[in-house]
């Protein structure tokens, strides 16, 4: 141990040694922040859609009755007989909100993978279109999966 003739310095060194010793005996704790579930994890945690339902490239306009914006990356297409399809946009559609009216570029009465969609604000009788975004494929989901997706993603 180092000798010192300065009583203040000796006191400070002793206090520092006690502090270091106290810290060394304390357990290290790290705050664990639970990572949010991914869309695939959310979908896997709920009952699946019918087994004979496959991902499709296109939906005919008669197949769905409503489109719900879940977030700027996901659209939920509501069909007849509780059929649902999740569409993961090719990229996040900046500015797309749940209260938007959707403008769809549809050909031959079908909405397909790579077709575009944009959110439209209607302000004072004027239509203000948002960014155009590309649709992805249409994945069938169960009502339970859709409800869980909306609940989990609304928390973010």
C-alpha cells in the first residue's frame, strides 16, 4: 500500500478504496427491455387461417368489402364470410394513417402484388393524396390473428 503524509489524501484514498470494494460486491443488474414482437411472431401466436387458404398475388374487387390500415406497413382486407387477408406493403408508406381514404390503382377489377395504394386526406372538399406505395402479396389470416395484430401494434 502507498504511504502518504498528507492526511486529506490518505482519507480520500481510503474512501475511494471502500467505494470500489462496495461496488465490486454489488450484483450487476441490467434492465431488460422486452423487444416488441414481430408481425410473424404475432401471427404465429394465434390460431391460423383455414388450411386451404394460400397466399395469393391478387384479389378481385368482389373478394373484399373493406380495407383497414393497421399501420403504415400493413393493410387488412376484409372479405365475405369473415375472410381476411393481410397485405405487407413493399416498404413503409410514409404518412399512411388509419383515418385515410385509400386510393387504389386497380387493373381489370383486381388489386395485385406491386399495384399501388396511397392515403388521401380530404380537407375542405379538396383531395390531398399521400405517398404512393406498392402492395405486397395477400396472406390469409384468421380473425384471431387480425385482432392480436391490431392489439399488439397499437401499443407501439
